[in-house]
């Protein structure tokens, strides 16, 4: 693995948040000062092709923004707050049942899943925008 590729995988592994390409680039430059934008973007694409990272649009709450995370070993769903953009991850117990039902109904063997839900988080529900 090249130094650049290792750096990007490590950034994604250690990040608690879902980073977009711009923030990934900023973080990569802190670690590898001579890294250039094209290399970072090409590396992201390559890691996707290799199935090592996943690209998310998180309901497009930031319009065209795409976010990256290491491919999860276990299915998790993303809940995006449409008010403040906060992203929460959950691994619902019921998911295994949903997968079995989908497999039975479709005849597929499910290997990957991506579920995104949106709504207002508890904070935004307490303090609706425009209310003082
Ligand atoms: Zn919120
Ligand atoms: Zn995630």
C-alpha cells in the first residue's frame, strides 16, 4: 500500500465523523504535507474500487457532498438530522431479520446494505429554527 493510501485509510479508520473529500484532503495534508489534491481524489476512487471504503451521500443534506467511511464489517444505518446535519449510526437488532426476509423474498444473498433515514434530532426538535 502506498504511503498516501495508508494515510487516507488511517484517517477514515480513526475519524469519529463521516468526512467529505474536502475535509479528507485537509487532514491528509496535515499528515503528508506534500500530498496533492489529485492524488487524494484518485486514492479515494481507488479505495472505493477495491471495496475498502464506502461512499455515502447522507440524503444529500449537503447537496452534492459525498462522505466516506471504511466499509463497515456489520451493517449500520445512518440517521441524518435535516435541521443541523448531525449524523447518528445505529445497528438495530431487527436488521438481521430484515435481511433474511429480503433474501427469502428475492432469492439474493445479501452482502451489503445501505440505509439512510432523515428527520429532526432531539436537539432540533427542542429548539425549532426561528423560535427564540
Ligand atoms: Zn439536529
Ligand atoms: Zn457510517
